[in-house]
C-alpha cells in the first residue's frame, strides 16, 4: 500500500513537472511576475487643515495606471489607515515569489525619526511634542517594507517614495516630532533601487502654487512621463526625473509672485545584473534581473552617430556633466566672495548660484553649449535670466537681452528674454532635432554696478529621436 502511494505521488510529480516544462516552452524566459504596491494618502482627519494634501491619491492612481501598462499586477490603496496599509502590504507580498520584479510607490506624508523614515497612515492620531514613540507605532517604517521585499527574494525591487512633504507634526514651541523638514538619508539595501521625490532635508511640492490645476504633484507628473520611456534604464530614469523636477520646482509661485523651491529627487541603486529597464521589451532585447538589458546599438544607429557634427568649442572653455548632457561655457568669472561661477551652476538646484561669463566687456559673443549623448528632439528651453540670488545682485549684474540658439543641423532661433526675476520658458515650434545647442549672447540688459553677464539656470526639455 505504501509503495502504491509512493508511485502514485511520483507519477503526479512527473506529470506536474512535464506540465511546467511545457509551460516554460510556451512562455518567454523573462515572464516572471511583475507586482506593484501603490498607496496614496492625502486625507488625514486627525491633522490640521494646513496638513491635508491634495494630490497624493491622484498620484497613486496615475502611477498605478502607468505600471499596469508596463505589465505590473497592481495592489492599490488610497487614504488608508495603518491596518489598511498593512493589509495591502500583506496582499502585495503574498503575490511575490523568488525572481519576481517588485515595485512600491507611496505618496503622502512621511516623517524621519532617529534616522528612520516612516510612512504616515491616514488615521495617524493627534500627538503632542516629543511623542515620537506613538508616531512610530502608528506608522509604517520604510526598513520594514524593504525587509518584506528581501524576504521574498525578488530579483529587483523599485521603491519610490513621494513622502518628503513638510513634517505633519511640527510645533511652534518645544520639540517637534522627527525631522522638521524632509526624510532621512536611508541606508541602501541590496537588490533595491530607491527613488525619493526630494533630497535630504528638502520638502516635496504638492503643487506649484494656488493656481496649479495639474492632476498630480510636481514629482509624480514628471515621474510618470519618464517611467513610460522604453529607452531609459532605472539609472537614467532617476537622472531625468531629478533634473526635470528640480527645474519645475524652481518655477513655483505664490499669489502670482515667483517663489522658487529647491526640490532635487535623490536615488540609491543597490541592484546588480546590468542596466535595468522597466518598459516593455523590444524584439532584440534580452532579459536580465526580471527586467531588460539593451544590446549594443544596431549598425544603422552607430553609422548615424559617425555623421554627428562636432559641437563648437574654444581654448579655455570649461565643462560640466549633467546626466546625458554636457555643458560647456566659453569663459567664467573667477571665484570670489566664496562663490564660483562655472557651468555646473546652470543646472544645479539652487537659485543662489549662476554662471557668470569672465570675458572683458559686457559678455557679447560669449556662449554656452549643451551637448547630448544621442540625437534628441528639443521642445523647450527653461531660462532664469541674470543672477537671481537676490533682487539686489540681480540688478547689479548684466542680464541677457537677446539670446541666439544654434543647432547641430544648422538651424538657429533668436529669443528676446524678459528682464525679470522669474523663470522663462522658450518653446520651439516645431521642435528641433539636434546633437547639441549653442547659446550665444547677442545683447544684454545693463547692470547698475558690474558689466558681468549672468544666467542663473539654463535647462533643455528634450526627447530622444528614435
């Protein structure tokens, strides 16, 4: 009898193995599951009116739709209390198996306590100064979420946290609960790629101002747009999001007046196995780490690259790298008063820095070039004219009046810039495909003290040319 049961069980196992093998033959090698947990909390009944959010639930549904289009099975929740968040997390992890691809997106309030980041549920109670133990007990710790993913032995986990808004628990007097602003510098975890909507100590904007009618937060509206780009691996995705969010946040306003905000998304990459792509596979791509690694460029692309016109250059130029872009300037003012004035200031996240040309005279003919790694279609140019560190410094230095833009294909456009403390968007209609742009100063608005010409920020909005 025992022998019969053994052979029956053996037969069933062989049949099951054969079925699995046949299924494997019929399914692509990279068909392990993709599962995403998406949560957005913007209603906090126990917090004051000025701590309510407006876009977090919208962000969650928008990101869920985007991930679903990339083949993810979605576990979604909005305005969840602590138990609701735990239940969704349990549902999410129950669907994961070793080798799967996991994604987590959280939008809502977050707080850093003793170096640990906590995701704040909608039912978090009202607390008094210093009641950090109560907040910890009522919230979800980021390391606990990471530990759940690692326990499931997923190949890669992509964790996105848009929770760096103002601490919802500060007090006017006494000790606040956790860091007053932003989240803590989390310890990177193996196999995890983490993207935060703002840097350490920074806050993330729910909206650009009271008149901002966009459906999503500043971070999410950029993140979703870049998430769908099939040519971006996670590293490039994070860089694109960082640069574009930083530029967009600088356009924030209050009552019609510019209030530039510093928000520079940060990321930590502890994944292995090559460049990881989230978008749908191309026919010539091969799987890696549950996602995709692109093969070398096709010969036609390589041949086209050899036709690339060289960008303008000059002896004494100075260059700086920003993601897939290289900025070069014809000259720069020597450092003074503890400030430097090089090309990096054109794309960093601070309005207190600027590129200032260093040629004699008023800067006519001085230039900036921005060169891309590949051919790109430029749609618009973001400019913050002059040295916008303060109204006084803005008035003392020259500002650009006429800016001429040359493209690698020989086209050119000329723009008259406004003489004002604000961001300006120069739209190209139609967009221009180019390998590089050269910005030439043709005329200036004169400063009341110095003849040096300055530009605070110069950013290009472009898409790859397929």
